[in-house]
């Protein structure tokens, strides 16, 4: 079975594109007048350039897609890390609040004696620091 093609079908690209060679008579620098008519060669050159540009464009789109996927992955990982840090800080604030509460309870039970212990330990600590500093 043979298919019947209408004039101007997909095989006839010059008719499809409506391209005519330039007025100078040269269709392209690669024009070979013995192999193809000038109009067909010019249309084939344009089609080749379009194919090259499409390949370049599809490469750029793929690169952009990879970059956006990478950004999405990074955002998800960062969100997970921030959530873990938030949980850790919440636990730490709970521990510190409990420690301060117990310290205040102990200070209330022991009265002023606890305050004098802290002052004495602070003075001893600074004394050791000063002695260590001058012995160096």
C-alpha cells in the first residue's frame, strides 16, 4: 500500500516553513548547488539550527530541573534540622527551668546561708584565677 501525499506535506519543509533563499542567491555558506536545490538546503540549515537550539534548551531545562530538585531537597533537610534544633532547645529550656526552680526552693529553705556559700565560692574561684594568672 502506498500513501498519497498532498503537496506541501511534512516532507516538503520549504513549503511548510515558507522559507525562500536570500536575495543574494546564496542560501548558506555550505550551499552545494549539485546536491540539492538552494531552497531545500536553506530550509535544512534552518531546521538543523532549530534542532541544535532545542537540544541546548532542553539541556538548560534539565539543568534547571536538577537545581530546583536540589533546592527542594535542601529545604526539606534544613526544615528537619530546624525542627530537631527546636525540640532540643525546648528540652534544654525545660531542664534549665527545673534547675532554677530547685535552686530557688533550696535558697528559700536554707535562707541567707546559701547566699553566703555562693559568695564565698565565687571569691575563692577568683582568687585561684588571679594566682594562676600571675604564676604563668
